[in-house]
C-alpha cells in the first residue's frame, strides 16, 4: 500500500498534512538482492515499505544471520544510530524488488513537531517495534523450533515463496536441515 493511504487507515490527517508528509518522503525502488546497508552502519533514514520484502541481517563468525523480515506496510529505522549515535548492528537487504519511501529521521522529526497526529502515530509505531523485538526474544527463549516456524508462517503467510530457506532458517535460529525436517512434518 502507498504511504499516505496507509497512514490514513491509522491516523487522521488533513489534505495539507498529507501533502507535507508525501512530499517529504522520497521514493526509491531496489532490485532483488540489493544491500541497502551493511551491518554496523550509521544511517539516519526511516523507510516505509510500499512494496516488497526486506530482511535485517548481521554477521556472526563469518555467517550471514537474518534478524528479522519487514514486508509491506512496515516502517524500519536504524534505532541505534538515530537515538544513541552508535553503529546499528543490522544491515538491510531487499529480498525481492522493493519500493521504499525514505526520509532522514531529522526531517521526520520536524514533520512530527508540525503534525501532532503524525507524532502520535510515530510513538505507536515505536512501541510496536519494541513489542515485536520482545516477542522475538521470548520465542527464541521459550518456544520450540516448530512453534517458531508456525509463528513465522502466521505472521508472514507467504514467506516461503518470498525468502530463501537459508534466511528463514537463520531467522528461526536453526539449521537449514532442521527447517527441512520441520517442513516435512507439516
């Protein structure tokens, strides 16, 4: 979904506010496989995914590990860089052709100061991200691999058609062989 129609389903904005937001966000399309950023970046951009699939990833002992998937109608930002002025540990990659709306955080912050409803929505999105990360930690600590796989399919129903199995396995914290066993048992 495009940015403005999406926002209007979640908050009340007048036409002038919509135009201000729309014109502040650039639009870019990335081909499948594009690395938008490497781990340990200092990016200050906020992304809204209009179309496509991104993954956040990092490297551990020379292995590429998927931290999270972000699909349409989601915002993503390098929290550590924006809020704590330190390197953001995750890179981002487009797993399919992806159209993003992009804005520097400082510009987003100025918009939020001018548009109270947008500021309120930014807080709601931030809290959703905290909840998402908390859910991921809890699942890794307390759920079996099968439960994590089921939850992934519930959250991202088409993920098996959109992301390589190796990325899915690393997101789940299991080997690709274990993923194959789980999938065969379903």
